[in-house]
C-alpha cells in the first residue's frame, strides 16, 4: 500500500506550481484513550499519523508552506500540522511526539482560556461526564431532557447539547454552559487549557503560534465591531505574551458562510495577519484565497481508510 499511496499523493500534488498543500487540523492528543472523546487521538493514534506523514509527505511549518505555495515552490505531497484552541495536552503530550519526529506545528490559541479557563464545549462534556446515570433535564436552559446510562449515551447527550448551544448568542452560550457545569459540580477553574508558561515554552521550542480570537465566538453571530475586537484582542494578547508578531489566524469553528464570511477575512487582514485557515475540506492551491485556506481532519483510525480519504481530499477542487 505504501508505494501506491506515495505515487497517488505525488500525482495529485506534484512539486512546484501545481502543488497542493494538505493542512491537518487537531484539537487534542490524549495521554490515554477517553471513551467520551472518541474522535480525539491518543498517543498511539497520533504516533501512527506521524509515521504516516514520515513515510508519505514532506512536513513543513505552516508559514513556510504558505510562503512556498504562493511562490510555486512547494515540494510534492506537502503537509502542515495545526492545533486549535490551546489545550494543555498540546504541550504535554503532542509536543514531545512532534519533536521526536522532527515536525513543526502551528498552534492557534484562544487567549481567553489560558491559565485556568475552560471552553463552553468542555463545560458541557465535563458536566455530562460526572452526572449520575439517569435523566439530565435541561429544558429550563432551552435544551432538552436526556437519559444517560453508559458512555455511548453520554456522548450522544453532550453531542446534542453542543449542537444546539453552539449557535446560541455568544454571551448566552457561555453563560448557559457554565451554569450547566456548575449544576453538576464542575468547578470554574480547569487545567484543560495551556498556561502562559506552557505557551511560552512551546514557542521557545521553535513552534509557531497563531491567533484564534480571544473567547472563540462564532464570528458570524457577532456585530462587526465586536467580531473585529475579538480578532484583534487575541492577536495583541499573544504578541504581548510571546514578544513576537503573530502572522496566521484560524476562524473559530471555521465553516465558511456559516461561522465566518469574507468580511471577517477582511478584518483578519486589517488586523495584520498574512493568512488564515478555515475548516472547509480540501487542500490549498497556488492562486487560492490565502485568507480561506482549507484544512483536513484526520479522524480515521483504519490506516487504509485514512490514506484513501487523504487522497480524496487532495483530489477535491
């Protein structure tokens, strides 16, 4: 399978002006498997992905890859690795594995959650995790009632809650998630996200840091002035913390025309970013919009399905 996939990838993404860049998107790398987070890779899964990259792709830092893409100078089958949000396991678990394989990655940080914060989705996941078996009645929060009795029902429960809460007005979403978390005994402080010290250490180790707003809102749901303030505040906070210019941005949630639109790309450019990534599927091409770069979510656990889905992603227009 190995030589065939290598040939396939280089056919879809030859070196030079016709090259395509695969940008991988991760959020977490778990130290051990978690039945409530079945889509997040653990150490073994992430190692397998890194070995796959070693064998089939040329891995570049995202800023280097974007520069080469614009110049028509990418190597064949080029790839970059990105992480969103700023989870502590990025520094504690993923970083040593990346260093072992000699790969650089870009970490997009929502600065409002550094040093003890927790995002709305994790408020809900942790509440459902510790809730006793039985009924979770959230109708008073504008949601529904759920029956939980095993891991699978807990995953279904929080997935439905998150699907509904995600597009609540931003302040209401944050407030509702925190109230639900407190109801089930989840403390306000958390160690899920990086500390400022961990982020500085990651940056000092040569890894790139990008902007991801301050509090990770759905930009399309905010008034324009507030959306632009989120983009700028996140960038400014990172630049003060790290003492360097922050060049690349990732749209929260990142679905074009749903979570952000072209006016937010204009805001990102105006804030001083040189490029931005979305969560649209596909691979980046020379001449494409550098402020709406697509990314690839490597969720498959079967090596064959993983390899073939990657080929299909490269083949997308």
